[in-house]
């Protein structure tokens, strides 16, 4: 541990402390601000050069106030390293400062060239100082370069701008004015430094702008959340309610969007005692754009109610309505028409995962796929017809169910879905749908897609109820 030089008196130490106290405090504050800026850049996981250069600038500026404190000079008496550090840090601090001005867009072309030249000159004399010691010519060069560069910043920062830029500019100009005063006056005689107080004004301007923008973003976020909540209610309103009572069918639907609004959609095109038409669709993408197109799918499907008994005709009509109107987003869909009178199901799909049929404990796929909707105006679709038997259970779902990924990246998959169908065979459609959704959510590390399932039981001519 170093001791005070023997010739020092307590009055000298106290006088040095009183002189240095505000600079020591400001130095600690500037280093703290720099560390916070660096931490914020790391947390955001973005190489934000404005934040990075500002953090380096603030930390070095604060460290310089400590290094050049009179009190430290008294403690480290006669140290060659301290002398070189004391002088050399003056040449280092301006380098990240002008890198910050450049990254912040405060320098134009000529200003950038001047900044690069300044960085080379100051970097060179800093290295020479640290390696061989200070020379008076270095300080003269530093003062000249810094004054010219600061005047260039003043000249290039003048002009119009938005409110935030004006406030930052005023803080910057205050700092530059104080720095110019210190460099000009300091070239002739020793004078108490006022530049750190100008830096305080600059930080205050940046802090004010950051706080105001944060409040504005919070308000904007609140407004967006309110709008999303309205959009969510509107989207839920386009989905059908509970399936009506039917002697032949029981149907349950479950819809779990990934975000407030989503691109999955389902509808009951026909719903009476003897017939039911079940439509399920999945718009590519997520969020608001997908939700808007899902609303278009609703309108397109509603316009095709006259084709409810003809699945291929219904999908063809929807495709014609959607083509050219979805901003290059596509839609997969599947539609099944069930007729209790003829005891027949008619099925068609457009790029959608196959429907699953559970019969006598065995699960089989029902496949009749054409091209996705809204992508090709020449797409055609065909219908597959199958006999219905009492006790049959049908499952329609979107690909978010199959592609739900575990922490290890393994998909939920078709086999697990088939196993769930067999496991829940004796439960009501509503319970089966709940168990499928629950199993997928437990499997998935994070929900990365919308989840929708439709479970339909064919009861024959017995009594049934909606769920």
C-alpha cells in the first residue's frame, strides 16, 4: 500500500479533497451511466453502436476525472506510470466520443473524414505517451485537434430536426461549449474545469429524451394492447358458438391462439339434425395479418354455403374468392360434410393435414388433398366419399398440433395424436378436445403456432347433445 509523501500536510490533503470532491462524484456518476448503457446493450442482444460507443465514452470520461484528481496525484507521488496515464488518457477520451457522434448521425461526410483523421492522430500520440512518456508537443496537438473537431460537430449539428433531436443538440452544444472553453483557456493557464458540468448537461438531455420516449412507447404499447384486445374479441365473434343440439352428431371445438389474434379458423357451414359441415383453416403467418386474412376466409366460406354438400366445390369457390387478395399469404383448409340420412361423409382439403377417423379402436387417415387456397387460381379439388358408421369419431386439426416441439426439438407428431384419439375414445368430444390441447401444451416447450381441433362423433339415429 502506498503512503502519503512525508512532506504533505493534512491541510494539503483536505484542500485537494475539497477541490476534487465534485469531480470524483461526477466521475462515479459517469462510469455508472456508462456501465448501465453497456448492460442495456447486452440485455437487448443487439450490437447498438450508439449505446456501445456512448458507454465507452462515459466510462473513460469518468475514469479520467478520477485519474486526474489532485488527491490521487498526492497519493501516487512520483510514479512514472501515473504520469503517463494522467496525460495519455486525455488523448484517448475523445476517440469514442467522436465514434459516438458518428454512430448517432451527428456527423456528415466531411465530419466523418475529420473524425477518422482525429482518431488516428490522437491514437498515435496516446500510444507514444504510454510507451515513452509525455511531451509538450503532444498536448498542443491534442488541443488543436479537439478544438477543430468540436467546432466541426457544432457546425454540423446546427439545423432543423424533431423535438428530441433539438433537445439532444442543445445538450451536446452545451457540452461542446464547455469543452472548448476548457481546451482554449487550458492552453494558456490552469483553470478549474467546467467541461464535466457540460457533460452533465449532455447526459441530462439524453436522459430526458430517453425517459420521454420510454413513456411514449409505454403509451403506444398500452394503445396497441387495447386494440389487440378489441381485435381478439372481434375475431372470437366470427367463430361459431357451441354446436347446436343434434340427434346424429356431437361436435366440440377448441381454439388456442399463439398471440392475442391468430390465423386459425373454423366454422360450421351446415348444422341441423341430419347434416353438418365442418370447416377448418390455417392462414400462413401469425398475428394481426393472419387474423385479417382469417376474417376473409370467414367471408369466403359464408359465400359458399350453397355448396355445403359439395366439399370440392366449396373449396374451389373459396380459392377463387381469396386468390389475389391475401398479400402472398396462403391458406390451408379442410372441409367435411356429414349426412346422417345417407350415412356418408364427403371430404376435401387444400394442403391441410389429413383428417383422422377413429372407428372400432383403430385410427385411419382420410386424405383428399389439393393445392393450398389463395396461392394458385388454377387449383382444382376433388371429393372423397366414405360410409359413416355409428360410433365414428372424426378429428380435424391445424398443423400447430403436429408441429408442437419439445425442449429437445422433437415434434408432437401424428403417432402421438393417434394414440390420444384411441386413449380418449370413451370420452365426450369436449373432453377429448380438452385432453388433446392439454397434451400438446405439456409437450411443447413454447407455443409457436396456433392450436385448433374439431372433434365430431357420429351417433347414428340415437339422441345426442352438443358440447
